[in-house]
C-alpha cells in the first residue's frame, strides 16, 4: 500500500508540475486558451494534481510502520 501511495504521489506531482509549466508558458505567449481549455483552468488542474501528490505522500508517511 505504501509503495502504491508513493507512486501515485510522484505521478500526480509530476503531472501537476508539468501542467502548471505548460499553462504558464502558454500564458506568457499571450494566449488565453489551450485548445478549448482556458489557461486558468489548466493552471488550477495542475495545482490540484500537485495537491493530490502531497496528500498521497502524507498518507504514505502516515501508513509507515513506527519503530
């Protein structure tokens, strides 16, 4: 279970960071949409991915055996 939580944390965190970077770069070019998705929505989705990664990592730390 702990290995799966850490894998989810890493994948969600990386996907979130990648989506935030893409949204940031697209916004710097002066564009407000990526396809049919607004840049602000993509940025929020990236932040949600990073939050999921943080929560999964915290859950993995809580599941760790003590001692």
